[in-house]
C-alpha cells in the first residue's frame, strides 16, 4: 500500500494493519506460510489531509484492497 498522505509512523502502522486485516475477506486461508498475504505500507508525505482521521483513510484503503483482490481473482 502506498499513499501520498502525510502520516506519522504510528498512523501509517495503524492504516497498514487495518488494510492487512481486511485482506482476510478474499484470501482463505489467511496467515499461512504460503498464502501471499504480505503487505507493505509506505507514504510519500506529499498531501496533508485536514479533518480526515487515519482510520477513515484505512477504511477507504481497505475497500480498494478488497477490489484489487476481486479483480485479481477474475
């Protein structure tokens, strides 16, 4: 997951955890040695969002990840 939103290290970790946790909807079984459920989170810190909490960003990113999993399965 890559975003351009300015996030602290703690916020980026939270968003990454949120998105990774949502991946279990499309990957079954999850957290096995060979299921490919690894995810990396990065930010370029280019855009400052005021009034948007990291959990809101994580929710949107989780939905995008879900769409990507569904697209890959087609």
